[in-house]
């Protein structure tokens, strides 16, 4: 089940320059309370698009598996991509 970022509301900008991709409305009290219930020093939040076309924010709780960690180590140790 999605852990919605309570108090954080992404909104598509209207009549804004192209370099503005999104607006975030933050209910400070609600967002701080939500943050205090999360684990770790940092919190990663994904902004997604619903089937109805609305933006929403959810906690990114992805954790690497042992298999993916081993693949990353193997990639870093391969010297085949050296330019010489």
C-alpha cells in the first residue's frame, strides 16, 4: 500500500514558464508530523501521475536486493569499458 506524503501536494503549474515543472503546496504541520513518522535521516518522495491525471506524492520505499547490490559491484570491477 502506498505511503502518501501527507501535507505535500504537487500541482502542475498553469501559465508558468517552461522551466517551472511543478508547484508544491506544503501544509507544514501535517508534513512535519508525517516526516517524523518516517525512518532514516533522509526521505525520498516520488511524484506520480494518477489514472485521472492528478499528481500525488508517495514515499519511495525501494530497497536494493542482495542480487542488485552484487550486480553493481560486478559492473564497477569490470575494466572492459576503459577508453584505452
